[in-house]
């Protein structure tokens, strides 16, 4: 989603300022950086959460 927003913002600015295709490229790269940063944050947050109670606990069934 962030990449698409960067591309559309870059396209709009390119049309407005006549800098085609430079701001589109910058917008796509910036969107990719933001998207990967969000992915990294989500992965780190999911590792910090404790597993739900009883999930993966097969010892109680033996």
C-alpha cells in the first residue's frame, strides 16, 4: 500500500512540476522503505507477544 501511495504522489508531483520520471522513482523508493519498515515493526511486535494460553501445549494430552 505504501508503495502505491508513493508512486501516485510521485506521479502527481511530476505532472505538477514537470520532473518526469524522477519524483515517481523517488516516491516508489520511499514507499518501499516505509513498507519494509512497517513489516519489520510488525514482525518484531509479533515476536514479543506471548503465545495464547494453551496453544501448542501437547504435554497435557499425553
